[in-house]
C-alpha cells in the first residue's frame, strides 16, 4: 500500500495526550446504516430537557451538549477524547513542537519547578536562566503545590506578553526575579554528544515535526566529531511519543531498506496498514532528511535505553530495532501504549480523537498494555529502582483496552512491589533526617547517569550491572474490549 494514500493526513503517537492519530476532514460516520438505540436517545433528550428547565439556575445549552459528547467519548478508553477549542489547540501545539512561552525544559524537584535546560536562543536562554535553577513563583503565584502541567500553563500565553519568574539559584544561594517576554518557541526534541572517545549519546525526547531533520543533523555532527564511532546509545527514556512518520524515519535510519517497522489493524479499512523503512512512509513533500546520513549509522553497534515513560512512538522504534535484532534494548519495561487513535476534525476548532486500531511490531507483537520488555533489565541507580513500581503505565489506566492477544491475568508480584514502594516512600517522607530522603535522579546524559554508563559498558563488552529485582510485568485484567 502507499503510505500517503491509505492513511489520511498526518499521524501522531503519544502516551496519553498524543497516541497514534490520523487527521481526517470532514468527519463522517463509518456505519451510517446501523440501527440507533431510540429508547436511550429519547432518555438523553428527556434528561437534557429536565436539566434545562429544572436545574437550580439557567444552564448553557451548548455547554450541556459539549459535556454530553465529552462524557460519551471519555467512557470508551483513556485515549479517546473530544477536543474543544482550547484542547484542540494544545494538541496541535504538542505535535508541531511549537508553542508560545519562555523556552525551558522543566521538571519537578521538592515541589518546585526545576529548569532542566533552557532552549538555545529562547527568551529564557537570553535572560540568563540556567540548568538547575528552581522557579519558586510565576508572576504572583507560588509554584509550591502546583502540578507540572499547571506551572506550564501559567508560563505559556500570548506572544509579546510578559511573565515574571522568581528564580532560586542553589549555586549562588540567592533568589531573584526575571521578567521574560513570551515568544513562539520551537522545541528541541533531539540532543546528542560524544560521551567519551568513540561513543555517542543521542536522545530523542519526543517525535515532532522537526525531529527527523534534527536527528539527521545531529547524527552528521556526531560523525564529523568522531568519524569512526565504536558504539551509539539511542536514549528514548521518558519519550511519550509523537508523530508516527518520525518514529518510522528514526527506525529506518538504523534498519535495512524496506523492512517492516510497524503495522496497524482495526475494523475500518484505513486502520489496516504496514509502514516500512522507506522514504515513501515518512518523507514529506518528497524531501528525505536521511538520504545523506553517514553509512556507518546502519551498522554502528547500538543500545536503546527505555523506561516506564517510553511510550507509543518510542515503543515503535524500540520494538522495530529489537525484532530486527539491530539493537540491544536496555532499561525497564515500557509504558505499553499500543492503541491507535484517529482524529476527525468536526469544525475549525473542534475534533474527535477515537481509538480505531492497535499497532504491532514487525514480529506481530501487540504492545498494548504490555510494552516492550528489555533485553537487559537495568535499575535507575546503583541502589536500585526504589519507586519505579509506583509509576503509572497503560495497564494502570482505567478502561484501557486489551492487547487482543490472549487472556490477561493479574500480576501479584506487581502489587507486592507497589506495596513495598509505597511503604518506603512513606518512611522517607516521615524520616526525621531529611538528608536520607530520596534524591532526584541525575540528568539524562550526565556522568552520573547510571543506565547510560551500563549501556556504554555493554557496547565496550564490559560487565553490566543488571537489575536484581526487576521482573516482567504481565498485563492485568482490568480491561475493556
């Protein structure tokens, strides 16, 4: 099949907000002749009328209908969603890699927003914000107690508007305000460096519009610095997904031409597709950013690092490289986001994202609610995976769909690990000696990055400190079909 003829528009993947998605316009029913449940529709109309006439105060009719649509779709599974004007705008920003903000990659530390890295050339970069800075206030709002998403929303806004950040810089033991003018930001989804002579680290944090172009540029730079690379680490940890064509392209960069990267299957014809390591399945407007990659990329010894936060598009890459035995997958079992969503635009500003298929690795494995099981299990630190069992995965999400491959069973070992981790977390929070509380994990790619060091050991043929406690997590039975 032709990649562009069978799959309309553009396709995106992500852990929860993204997912494998096909944009279609206009929206049409796939089975218009199906009998409608008239009694239930009459009940819906009756409830609408009662709420409109009997509720304690007047209600907006349009909002009632919108809420009804949202509730109907939300009841299907964790990834189907009705997009109103605001959420549709946020969805498109997430896949384009463009947004209006200050230009920093952030995380959380001690309830505060920590600057992981300012994006080069951004307003925050020009204002002198540094990696490791803590943001304590955003305008007049204290950050303590805010979720990461809430903090992000406060820092974003309209172009040319101002936001004041109060910064605490540990190295200088001081706090100071910085006023920054918001601009359109292009996220950098690919980072790379030569970690030591002969060995490269290449991180993809999300699969976006510019990821393939940036990937090709970074690989070329690496080979200019180190023409005879002995090994490469592709870091997909905490990569939530993004554009399908980007994941196909990254896979194709390492794989032989025309081999299968991923396939999808569902009820409707356009959900049955096979994507291969060929430009027709990922190149846009006839442009193939990979055509001038160094030949060594096809054969360089490769390790792929994954963890519980690696989802969807990153699982496609890891699964393809694993099935074709092109790379050693190291880390922990991935998120397990293996369902396909189609986004059908309803109006200029609204759309419906609905689950239409599952996706499969080249060997026909469904990753849904299971994930990619690494070839070599690693802990996050030399001390182990203290709280990894508490991380949410696809199988933890209410109403997640099944893998479609056999009966799903409870995993008592998983529940025991969660109980032990919760107990340790409670003990740490109640500890009188706060110095013994768990420390934040080192930044990915740093000299203290334990999994990266083990990946390098693997490439060098040295001893790898494999996990002593990690076990494969089986799919649980709290599912719907």
